[in-house]
C-alpha cells in the first residue's frame, strides 16, 4: 500500500459535480421486464441427469462432509431448492465455503477488485465524501459493509476518509456484516491491527479510534444514523432459486441425490413435478410474464431483501449506498456456476470446497430499492465509475511515489485490469442508492457506452472472479 495522500485537488471535481445533479436516471433501469433466458443452454443444466446422460461407468468424486450432510437432508426431507443448496454450500457451519479459510488472491480461488489495487477502495471512499457533502455534512455517520472479505476495501476507504478530518471526525462507528468467523478475524487484523485468537469478539477499535462492530445479520446493524453502505461481491453470493417454464406453467428446478454411474457428482438437478411454494411465492407480476416453454429464470429473494432494507434505512435515516458486482440489468436464466482456483466448476463439484456465484440482476435490485421509497441509479460499468472518479489522476500520483520500475509496472497492470473492457471494467457494475431521485455523480443518466445490457446473452459472464 502506498501512502500518497489523496489530494483535495482530486476530490474537488466530484464535490462540485454533486452540486450539479443531473435529471435522468440511467435508462437501463427501465428494462424492468428483462430479457427472456436464452434457449442455447437449454440442456446444459440437466445434462448430468441420469435420464439424459449417455456415458456410463463414471466414478463418483470423493464426498465432502457437506455433500454427505446435504444428501442426508434430502433423504429425510426430499429435494432441496437450489437456493437452499447454495445457502448450505456457502455458509453452513459444517464446511460451507466461506466458513473455512481465506479464499482470496492468487493462492485462493478468486481475486476481487479491492485486492487488486488500493485505488479501488480510495475512489469508493471519495464517492462517499461527495455523498456526505450532498447531504450537507450530517453530524454523525456510520459506515456499513456487507460481506467485507479480507477487510481490504474498508481499510482503503477508511484511510482515504482519515485524510478528510471534517468527515472522519463524524464517523461514529463501522458496522461489518459477516457470516464467516474466520474472515471476521482477518478483517479485525486488517482494520485494527490486532490478531484475534478466537472469533468471539463483538467490536474492536481502529488505531484512529473508530469502533468496528461485527454482525452476522444485517438486521442487527443499528439504525437511526446516516449510513454509507458498501456491498462489493456480496449480492452474487446470495442464493438464487431456479425455475423453468413448462407446459404446466413455472416449475422449480431442485437439487436431488444422484446415485447414477453417469455423473461424478453426488447431486443432480431435477424439475419439480408440481408447483412448489417457492414458485408460487417468488414468481409474481408482469416481470415474469411472456416466457416460452423451456426458458429458465433465476430469482434471488435475499438480494431483494437486502436491497430493500438498505433503501429503507437510507429513506429513514439518510445516507447512500454502492452495490458493486458482476451482473446484467435484466433477468438471468442460467448464470449460476462454481468457481475454484480461478476456473469455473460444475455447481455440484465438491460442495463446500468451491465458491458458488450467480450474476446479479441489477434491475431486480433496483426494483427492490424503488419499493423501499429510496432511489436506485445505474448500473454503470466499473470502468466508467472509476474513470469518472479520477483513477487516472490517482494512478499518476501513485506512480510518482513508487519506488521501483517493477512496482510501477504492477500499478499500470492493476489499473488496466480494473478499468479495461477485457478485464473487470465492463462486466462489473456499480449501482448507487440514495434518498434523492436526482442521480448522483457519476450516475448521470446518460447511456453508459460500456454498459453491456446482455440482450440475448446468458450463461456465466466470461472473465469473472479472476
Ligand atoms: N467484499 C469482499 C469479499 C467478497 S466475497 C471483496 O470484494 O473482496 C463475499 C463476502 O460475503 C465474504 O466476506 C463472505 O464471507 C460474505 N458472505 C457471504 N454470504 C454471506 C451472508 N449470507 N451473510 C453475511 N456475509 C456473507
């Protein structure tokens, strides 16, 4: 980390821009009905189903503790919703993916933007400054992060805010929503410098005296305060439920035991023979009209819940939020995938040892925000956001103070990875949530030239979770 000061010069243009609020919200938010799922992957999902698979005699992979647990559950209670499977695979105390070790970085399974360069968190911090000013500098604020990973993003945000005492002095507390006891300790080290032996702590202080609180549930984050929220690669970890349009209407795709010798996995997808509670409650309204037989949709009810709660908090107490993730601005059909060691895996490969993730449907998140009474702006691409916030200027500042040529080269590479259309610049999107209907800078209501609306596309977005 390089300690070049974020200069006031860098922040000023945004502060000014906040005053010049633009009228239109990004036109992509109007794609409320989304695009029907593509037909091209129709059989991919069910290909491991014994009925359709022709190859025989495939040995089963070793069974993980979690796979065994899930099979036992299915034996007693019947097939699971895909969402229930994902929830268990990611956060079950008995070997859920996020409940174990550190999964980030070159040695881990994927690398996220904040881990690539300090510039990412710094510019998110600068955006929060603009929002603080847009709210006329409230007396007290709190910072809230959902799914903080290694704590890198929040420490970069905090370091940036520390250089602006008029705001830093107003930070009453930081609240982190984290399910993983292991990552909680990693975050404690990153933010406070303290090495914790157990995860049995509720709060700790940063060296600059800000108290950091951990919560397993968002509901426990105290309200009544102006809050700045950040959720980076959190919504893609929310369980999705899958449905397929059949001649009898929507049918849920579920997870059952696979005892066949035609697949190495212990689990398989099946189509529920009759209407399920999930199908009856989740698929409602115009949004899901006009689908043809064989088309599939993914719905993440918890994404709706989190987005709505953030919106409600902002409406009641003031504040702003950034939701950053990869995804599209329409309903997705088949985007769920596993990830391990920087490669895609089958959804049922080694449950608990592979990450599971689905593209975020930003139009769904935006609808939930509208339902809360707050306002969603965007999405715009990561490349557009970071460039507009001055990543170029920041890179120049850092290059000047870098000690070696290698360091400078690494910085330029990181820059390109973050903003370049072939890296994360295009597939990752930023959505802002504010109490005002006026779009904040740089969500200016103009068509984002890089925005990939994904019309007609589906399936896992390429070059993700690098
Ligand atoms: N924001 C970080 C980490 C992203 S990974 C980064 O970008 O580097 C997802 C994070 O969300 C992890 O910290 C994981 O433990 C946490 N998480 C996943 N599901 C969660 C849930 N249901 N509740 C709370 N935290 C969760």
